[in-house]
């Protein structure tokens, strides 16, 4: 199974998007009514996005969900138990 970090970086390559431009997209989702410039938005969220890219397993769920959304995706959680019951949230 691919690591989440590999999936995020692979998607960034597919979209040809840098962490900075991902930070802009992320910021626009977090605060769609923000009247700041793209430069200000990118600078504001770049640290958060870089941390989420490098360590997605330790970032907040909301951060990860928004990051995936900024990559034009959807975060789906699947839980499978030993008795083979599968739950999708």
C-alpha cells in the first residue's frame, strides 16, 4: 500500500503544482471570502501545507482533508475489521 506522503506528492506532480501554489489553493478553501492577495495567502499557509505534505500521518484531520480537496480529491476513510466488516465513512 502506498504511503499517504507518496500519494500526495504524486498528485502534486500530476497537477504540476508546487507547495506554494497548493498553499494558495488550500487557503482559498479555508477562507473563501479572504480578500488578501494570492501572495499573502500562499505565504500564510505554506508552512502548514509543507508540514502536511511531509508528515500527513501526524497533521490534523481537517488539514489533511482540506489539502486533499485542494488537490482536487476527496479523503475517504475505510475501516476493515478482522471479521471482514468494512465501513466507509
